[in-house]
């Protein structure tokens, strides 16, 4: 028996839709003397898929026989052909944040984490430039400067993967990291790397997108947080933020509003992922925010 003391655990399941799933899952939790404190579900009729997230605790507190509970849940999941995971909601997700020279997303994530809005154990800030070392130092987070050139990119990416492996990293956050990850790294980090970019893609690609947007007189700007895939900026979307703008704003003011949107979207995406509120559904996501 592996006892666990936690005020809140989370069970997530996904798979083909079938009658009786919720009844079977809740029955397994009742048999384990657990009480449900939160439950969200979604049925996707287009894919005939079902998603369930249940937060629960040991009724009356005390130790929970997690091994016995896993056996019960496994039996239910096998019966309905579902994949599942059981997590301790109090566990701090081990995270690497990758940056280049823009500080806004990094500073926002570290600040939110410092006040308890996020539940992260930031094991390192990794950057291809030394500029943001002071920001990491301010929050007491280790800073790793890993320069990247065309010639050294394979070694730099291997250093990243070694860090992820050695530190048992759960999530890599590209918080305005201005390097394209190779297809191999994207595959190795599949489902556990999040990127942020402006939401004006594909209209304004390349350099100075806000200047391009200003020239076209856009009325909305925003940001998209998504999982990293080998298809650049086309991974499953977790969260988006939009802000209304008008003709009176300069390109620099548009960029400032864009930074605001980026921090909001990225923080929500990171929180939802680390709270196991996001499920992949093909090229889309189901988010129990």
C-alpha cells in the first residue's frame, strides 16, 4: 500500500464515448471512500469522444490507499477503453522557462508564481542570451545561458533535453523564446511544451508584426498560447486573448498592448496545463478552465 495525504487529487480520463462512464468512475471513487469536490465533463459528438476531469479527496481526511484506487480506476478505464492519469493537485509542476530578450512573459510568470497564483517549481530559466539573468536572480531561480548559433544548435538542444531529463521537468514554457526548435525536440517534448505568439498569424509573419498590423489598420490584436509541434505556430491551441485597438495607437503602443495579451494568455495556459485541465483532442484541446 502506498499511502498519500492530500487535500485534493485529480483524475482525468479520455476516450470513446459510452454510456455509464461517469457512473462507473464515481462508483470507483465512492468505493475508495472519496468525496468529489469538482467534476467537469465534455462529449465531442464529431469525434465520438468523451473527456472527464474529477477533483476529489478522501472523505473525512486521512490517508488514501492510492494503489487500491489506481486498481479500481484501471479496471474502469480498461472496461471503457479510456486513457487516464491520477495526480496530486498539491504537487508543484517542475517547469523550465525559455526566453530570449523580451522579459514580459518571464517576469509575469515568475511574479504570479511568487504570489501563489501558479503552483510551479521553476527549476531553471534557459536563454540564448544573458540579458534576463537578473530577472531570474531576483526571483531566486537558476539561470542557464545556452547560446545558439547555426553551428551549435544541436549541442544547445541536447543541453536542453539533458536538463529536462535530469531535472524531471514536467513542462517547458517558451516565453518569447526566439529560436525555432528542431522537429526532434518538438517530438520529444510532445504535449509538454507551450509557446506564445501574437494572434495575428498568418496575416503578419516575420519581423515587426505590430508595425505590419499598424500599417493595415487592425482593430483587434491578441495572443495565442499553444502546444509546440513541428508545424511552426500551428500546435493545438490552449488559450487566446484579444484586445480592441484603434487608429490612435502607434506601432509601439500596439506592441505594448500585445505584450499585455501575451502575458494573460500564457499564464492561463500554463496554469490550466499544470492543473491537468487540458486534454488533447486531435489537433484541438478540451480545456476545463
